[in-house]
């Protein structure tokens, strides 16, 4: 397992990060423990979770995933072997801080709750799950309007949040600060504040990246290169759609698509692209899911790819993608498919 440096820290993380959001909904505590045992045995030292998990989110499962990780830490005593990332949830859901949005007190309240559930005294990387303003993630690119952002309210909120992050770093409750579902502009505001005021620096951005969604290839890639703000790529398999299991409108029982009530990214625009990637993998004797993850790992801005699984078979396949080396021929054909369908995705 290759290791990467987390931003401008002295922390090394595995290039495969274990995603955990199914534990407590689609997966039991025992299955979550089994996944962690296996991943660590394969050289994975990086876990990503969030207060919001398990997903799909509801009041009954809020914080369940962190609790499962906490019992694993307690049972195994391996907390110090793991780089642990978690996130503060945004507002709008009544069971999360009464629906309050992200602000200074919300961040502190969220961190304290996560520490209790995780049964630890620190979180190595603490991330803002999504901005307190519009953003283009979670299928929001179609109605996202950057010109409607209220800069006069956004910037004071960023400062307030970052100041509390600084307090939490000084208290040792978090070590480093990261973002999720952020834009280049938002990231640069945080970097500017940290530089001017001596506040925690953004070390990573956790955004979507896969065959169907490659927004990071544009301005965020340049930012990552020059500012050492690496990508933690979530949904490298487009919520499982890349596997082909949702083609033709299928919703296999127990899958995320079935549990969430939809196939998420499976529609008349994405199906032709998915079929093309599947055909390419078959042509070269590759597993399409491993090809998708291995492609993500070729990107110079990539710090770690977050993989998730509901079965041990899926987990083994996804982690083994780290050993796949894609030829230049395959990479060129991947780019050709992307260019063919980019305007419709």
C-alpha cells in the first residue's frame, strides 16, 4: 500500500481510505468491525467518517457509524495505528443540532459529540461536510448559481468557524482541518484567513471524483498542486453506478440505490458512458471497479481515494485496486470516453 503525505502535515496516509458511511444502516456493527480488521491487514491506515453517518441519514442512525468505529477502537486498542477523519454536518435537519447551520458553537458541539461516540481524545482531520452556502455537489450542479452567494455573510462565518477550529487544535481535540464539497473560491478564502491570522490551514478537500464527475480536473487541480491541498476522492464508483448494477433501471435489493430510493446517478445520460467504461475494462481484462479506482490514483492531486463497501467481496476488490497499474493505452481510451460523453454528464 502506497502512502501519501496529508497536505503540509507530517502525517502519512494510505492512498486507499476506508469509507464507513454504510455502517449502522446497510451494515451491522460486526460487519463494520470485520471491514476495519481486513482493511488494516491490507495496509490501510486511514478511516473517514462523519457525524451524519450512516446514510441515507435520519434521526435513528445519526452518529451510528462513529459509534461502531469507537467500539472497534475500544476492542482492538488500535486507535494510534489509524489516521481518523470526521466531519461536522451542515444544518437543515432537525435531529442535527436542532437544524442549526455550521457556526462556531456548532463546530465545538459536533466535535465533542464525535469524540464521545468515537471513544477517542482526538480527531486527526476534522472537515466541514459542506459549505454554509450553495455548492455544486450531491447532484447540485444543475441548479447551482455561484452569482447568488452572499459574500457579506459567508466570509464572517468562515472566520468564526476557523477561529473555533484553531481553539480545538490548541486543545488537542483535533489536529488538522479540512473541507468537503468545497469550491476553489471557498478554499482560497480559508487559506487566506489562515495565512493572515495564523489559523489552521486547509490540508485536504474531500470532493466527488470519478469517471462521470471530474470537476476537480479544472481549477481545483491547480489549487491542489500549488497549495498542497490534496483531494480525498469520495464516490470513485459514482455511488456504485460504475459497476453496472443499476443499468436498465435495476435496483438490486440491499444496494445503496434501493435503500436511498433511487440509483443516484443512473439515467439516460450516464448509462451510455457507464457501458463504454465497462466495455473498455472487459476489452483489457480488467474489473471495471478496479479500473475506476486505479484511474483516480493516477492523478497527481490525489491524496487518497475513499472506498466503501457493503460486502467483504466488494471491499477486497476495491482495496486490491491499489495494485492495478493502468497502461497508457487504457488511460488514453478512458480519456476518449470521457471526452465523448463529457457534455452530457
